[in-house]
């Protein structure tokens, strides 16, 4: 399923609320928690991570993984937490508005 503009970034920020993760870990978390509906492909995930890092919403650091490989771990910043909070509020309003259009109340 394709992401609406800005949705992938919000999901990345939300994923990082649970702690630092590397790119593959972020993609797996999104896939697993969405019951395999949302797939963050590398071609969209890594550019989104770069945009978030440029906006100082996340930081990145090269580290060694459990299986002794160099991986880039991403962490949420304070600015990222604030952006996530506002994005989630706007998203909730959007979903409720769509719901009202799809299922209008009977008068």
C-alpha cells in the first residue's frame, strides 16, 4: 500500500519513540505493527530518513549491530517528538473527517 505524503515520516518518528533503530528495523516494525499492510520499501524509507535528519527531527550514528555489522541507528530528537505530536493530532483530525464523510450521521 502506498503512503500518503508525510505519512511515512510520521510512522518513522512514531517507531523511533520506542527507541533507536536501524533502517531495516524501522521497516520491519512498520510492517509488523500494520499486520503486513504497510511496507516501507528502501526506495522511500532511506530518502525519508535523510529528510528527517536534515530537518533535525532525528539523528543518525554508525554503530556495530548484534551480528558485528556496521549499521546506522536513528534516534528521535526533542524536535522530532514535538513534530510527531502535532502530526498525530492533525492525522487524527483527518481520519475523523474522512470517517464523517464516508459514514455520515443520519438526521
